[in-house]
């Protein structure tokens, strides 16, 4: 079955950086675009990045453009989100996502907290 496992979150000061990872299994990873979402307390889940099947295509929410970079390693079945210049408003649980055979799958999420 499809499994997505995020890691790499933590507590970081404003201006800091983190690299989130999402390890995927249960499907042919290289055939599917992957997405990163986040959900802040009291807010709806929002799309922050889409990474195409081979990583050449990426798209970002306006709020993170220039600070977030998505990438993937198809040999490791892993997608990444490099997040730089972190702001307090980036505090959220970050999820990776794949749409596989018409079904949306989510990981358990990884918490990112930006605070001094």
C-alpha cells in the first residue's frame, strides 16, 4: 500500500533553514508528481509546492517563492523541501502528498516551528 513518511521538521529561529524529506513506498515513485502542503493552527491546509515526476518542473505558492525549493531523488523514492529564510508564519505541520489512482495519500506530517 502507499506510504508516505515525512521527516526533518523541528524548532528553528527566524531566518533559519530546514530540509524536509518524504520517503515514499507502495507505488512507482518516478511516475507521479509529488506535492508538499502545510497546515497552520486554525487554518486550512494549503499547497506550497509541486514537484514534477523528474524534478524538472516545480511550482510554488506565492507566499514561499524564492524561499522554498522542492526536489526529488527517484533512486531513493524521496522528495525534499528545502525551506530557507524561515518566518514565524511558516510555522505549520508539513505534509507530502501524492494522487495515486485517483486517491489522495498523505503522510503523518512533520512539525515546523519558527520562533525565537
